[in-house]
């Protein structure tokens, strides 16, 4: 590779001819050819010199490299020798330092051992003196001095743990243990004397001796402290066990307040008399309260088992309310630090989420009535959920909560019956077009009651009773759906149980069909809106129940069946609305099929039957749309279902119009187009606000009504020549069914002989069915292959020859 250069001679694509032409572009430039030649010769001479210098410079490179390598090896050897000398000198220096400091090290060890010996002797002196003093003070019951001294003696004794093999040290250690045991027994005896298990307390009250004894007990074996606490609390609560014995009148649930009033008085009395006797860290007030709770729970459990038949729901709820209030009071007064020693465990705390399920709804489907009623219930929220005392007493009521569940079952049954009676007395809600279909107020009342029950039960228990309550909720959700919603849907007719085409055809021409009244339409829409509200709220109810119940029971809460029930009510309501409008249009379609279409002489405006259909649509759809304003998606479902029902029925009545003249077909085509435009505008018909119809609905209408138009276009087409007519039918309708083709021929009024040849030709012209397909069904028509086309031509030639 050449170094970068501007000289054209250095270029890789150097061309001598071009270079010379560049030097001598014209004939006149040849005059200085000698000068150019001299310059080139000079450049050649310089290049030769440079090449010669480079070649000569490279001759000594190998020799110089070998010489440099030898010098480097010699330098490395010299460096290695110097390092070895330095290492030898360092070892000699280390040895010299060790010899110098040997005596100093011995002195240092001696100093350390001497210091340790002096310290140990001092500790031994302190231990011996401390043990003597401890024994003397113990005999004199000088607990104040003993408390400080004993801690010091114990700390000093820890330094002699490694010297326990020495008899004198072991003897001192045994004396300390003996003194501790003696102190423990002596303090227990003093407390037994001051607070005897039998009889009344001493009138003198607590003494300073006992207060100091408690300080000593802190240093002694923890069992001494526990024994003191246990005996004192037992003696303090002995009166409670006597006053509230099982056979006493005050022991029953209706007087449960007296239990809590008694302990409040006792705690106040304790604070006044004994508050300073026990150390603060013993938390004696809380321990007394906790032990009272344990005793009360056991006593209440026993008495409720004995008198289970006497428990009524009001009495039970009264007792639970008073108990939870007392537990809340304990939580405000105490920290719960002593509960680790008890039997009540923290997991019994209710779940942190306590928001009622109705209060969380902010969507458009939330009814204002429910929100107002739920706001009134806010003061009834459960207490702070991190209460460490929650359930310490109230847990005993859980086995008897079946009484509460049975009561709620009865109350909900009465509530449903009241809803039914109110509906019969007050009738359906009045139609209010401005506000849309109103949700039945009874469903708001039901869910407000559900919320109150759920919050109340979660305060009582988050275990099996919540599952039982969920079962009750499920039962009455189904009953509400059946009795209030489905049970009040209007019937289509009282005699036949529904409007049928047969019954409509029997009616006199021009007579009115039995339609739903405005009130009945509003009622159906109201029931639909109510079912939709219940469906959404039931889903939220399920989520809230799962939040409140224990995690292990969460999987057992499932309200899917109830949500499906409300979905069925919604579907039935939509179907009723569709059937009503569909049945109202039936007489018009029947009139269409009975008209003499072969006698129509000219094409005019839309036919009377179209006007009748449009009239019914304009009567019903705006009412339904306005009443379903809050549930727009179900109005769209209604439109789709009506289109899916009306269009096939219209096409079937088209087939009954036979025979049809060319002018009659044109009139029918005009009528069909009018109906198509009305159906496309159906979702916003009669509305001041024009809203674009949903794409899914438009697709159904366009597809169905286009098929009707194609049928009429085929009927209008001439049947001669037959091949063109058949191909035109296959192209326009893409329907391979011979029944449909037969109906088209009937509409055209062809004779049987002509129909027979047409059908034969139709079968020949049919495209080959795909593998595994049904040749009689409707199939998609693709472009025929060349082999299929030639086969058809041959069959057609044979058919023409036979006829000729």
C-alpha cells in the first residue's frame, strides 16, 4: 500500500498515455519537452538513492536485534543478583531485631500476666465480700441493697467461669446460687404473706419491702418473676370468679356489661394501691386485663355451651358488641406487649381492608340511592383493624354465630317477601324518559343490607361464619332474580304463552297485534337495568367477601352462578323486547306475502306494509333506547338480535311472494331498500342526537338486506337464455342450495317443466364442493380451474345435443 500522495505517478490506476497527454495537452507545449524529461530523470535519480539507502539500512537490523537481546538478558541476571542480596540482608536484620527484643517480649508477657492476676484477685476479693454481704442482707431482708449488689455479684462471677475447677471458686459460686435460691423462696414467702391465696388482702397495702423485692426478682431466675405475677393476678381475680360463677344471675350474656365494669374498677383500684409496687416494665395492669380476658372467654364458652338453647340473636349481638367495645378500649389503653406469652395470636386480626363493597363504586352504573344509603352507614365501620386484643374474648362467640346466620336468613327472606309485596302494591316504576330506565329501588336496599351484614359478620368472625353468610347471600340473590326480576317480566300473551306467526296470520287484516304497552316496555327496560346493576354489584360483592374472609377460605367464595343468573335475566329481557317488535311487524310481512305482485302495473312510493313496519319501529325503538340510556351495550345487543330475527323472516316472506312481475320485483326492491335504510338508522331513529351505528350491527344489516336485494335482482333477470340466468344466480347469491333456487323459480312463476330443466342446468353449473364439504349447503364460490371449466362445457354441449 502506497502512502497518501498527490503525485499522479503514485496512483493505483496510473495510465502513462493519459499522464503524457496531461503534460503535453497541445502541440505548442512540446516546446519544453527537454525540461520535462530532465525533471523526470531527476525524480528517477532521487528514487534510486532512496531505495539504495533503505536497502543498506536493512542489512544490519538482524545483528542489532541479537545484540539488544543479549544486553537485556545480562541486565536481568544483574537485577536477580541484587534482589537476592537484599533478601539476605533483610533476613539478617530480622534475626538481629528478634535477639534485641527477646528480653522485652518476656517483660511484656510478665506484665500482662501480672495485670490479669491483680484483676482476678480484685474480682475474687469483691466476690468473697459480695457473697458475705449478700447473705447478711438477705437475712435482714434489705432487698433494696440486695438488688444492686446481686447484679454486681452475678457480673463478677461471670469472670470466674473458666476457673470453676478451683475448689474455692466453685464453693463461692455455689454460695451465690444458694443465696439466689434463698432470696427467691424468701420473696415468694413475703408475697404469700402479704397477699394470701385464701382470705382477703392485707389492709396495710403494698410496702417498700415488696417493691424492692420486685427489683430483686428482676435479677433472679425469671421463674420467680412469673410466679409472683401469676400468684398476684390469681389473687386479684379470685373475687371475679366468685361473683360471676356459672350459677349466678349476673353471669349470663344479658349482664355482660357488669363483667367489664368490674374489671375497670379493679384496674383503677390496682393503679391506686399497687401501681408503684411493681416495676413499669412488668406491665402488671395489662397482664391483669389479659388474664381477665382469658378467664372471661373460658367462662363465657362454658356457660354458652350449657345454655345454648337460650341464646337469641339480639342477645348474642348485644354481648358481641359490648365485648368488641371492651376490646377496643383495651387497645387504646395498652400496647399488647404481654400477649406474646398468652394464647391469643396476631393472625386473628381482621383483614386490613374494611371498605364496604358499595362504597368503592365510582362508575356510571352506581346508583345515587345506594351511595346515599351507604354514606349513612359509614359510622358503623369496624374498629381499627390492627387491634392486638381483637378476638381475645369475642372468639368464644364464634361457635354460636349460627344463630346470627339463621337470623340473617330469616330477615333476608322477609326482605324479599316485602319487595314482592311492595312491587305488587306500587306497581312497576313510572316511565321517565329523561332519566332512562330506572333501577328498581329494592335492589339498592338489598345490597345495602348485604353490606351491613358483611361488615357486621367480619367484625364477629372471618372464618366459617363468613362462608355460611356467603351461602345465604347466594340464596337470596337467586331469589331476587327469580321473584323480583324474572317473575315480573310481562308475558307475551295470556292464552298461548307467546306471540306466534300462526296466531298472527289468523287475525283479521288491518287489526292491531297484541303489543306491550309503554308501561310494560319501561318495566322490561327497568328490569334489564336492574339485572345489569345487580350483575356488576355482585361481582364487587364477591371481591369484598374474598378480602374479608381468611386467606385459607378464599377459594370457597364463588358467586359466578348468581352472576350467570342475572345474565340470563338480561338475555330474557332483551329477547322479550325483540319478540315484541318482531311480532308487531309480522302482520305487515304477512300482508306483503299476500299481495298480488304479478298485477302491479307501476312502481310508486314505498308500500303500505313498509310504512307499517317503520311505524312500529319508530314507536318502540326510541322508548327502548331512552330507557336503556345507562346501559348502551344492551341496547346494541337488542338492535343486533332484532336484525338477526327480522331480516331472515323478511327474506322468508319474500319467497312467499309468487309469482312476481318485473314491475312487482322493482317495487319490492324499492321497499327492500327503504327497509334497509331504516334498519341502518335503527339505533338512532327518532333521536335528536345522530350517533353512528355500531360496526357490528351495520355489518349484519348490510349482509342480510343485500341478500334480499340480490334475490329480487335475480328474480328481475330474464330466464332466457337459461345458462346466463343460472350463472347470474350463482354469481349474485353464491348459494348452492337447490331449495333456494327452486324458490326463486317459483317467484318468477315458471312452469314445472321449465323449472325441471333449469334445476338440471343449475346442478351442472354448480362449482365442485371442497373436500369434506356439504354440496347441499351454502359455500364460497372461487374461480373455477381450467379442468372444471372444460368439464362444464362438455356437459353443456351434451345437454344441448339431447334437446336438439
